[in-house]
């Protein structure tokens, strides 16, 4: 069963992994990427925490969890990255990679 410690662990792991992802994919725009993903996590925290708890309790399948998290991709605006003039394709690749990273980190922690 998931508890707040598990969710805190998940957030720490995700933050560290996101830093590496941003450094690898966006080099000069790492700061903007981290700020944008932090905003997303803040606005989506309640949903992600609730779904993660249901996943850990076996009340949500891995596939359902992946679908729910992927559905949040549209909420991930990445405004600061857009303002840098970075290309839409590169921003979209980062967005997809971040959502994938979020899902995999959650599965590692909650399953």
C-alpha cells in the first residue's frame, strides 16, 4: 500500500531523473524545462497521487495508470521552453520523454 513516504520518494526520484533528462535533451534550456515540469507536477499532484495510490493498492491496472498519466500530457504546457524559441518538435519530444519518465518512475515505486 502506498503512503505519503512512497509518494515523496517518487517525487524525489522523478525530480532527479527529470534533471538528467533535461540536461541530456535540452542542454541550454535545462532551467526552463525544470521550472515547467515543476509547475505541471504542482497542478497535477492530486491526480497523480490518487492514481498512484490506486495503482499500489491494485485497484488500477498498469495500463489504466499509463493511460491516465498520458492523458495529462495536454496539461503539460512547457511555457518557459516555448518562450525560448526552442522548436516545437524538440519541445514535444521532451514532453513525451517526461511523461514516459513519470510513468516508469511511478511503476518502479508503486508496483
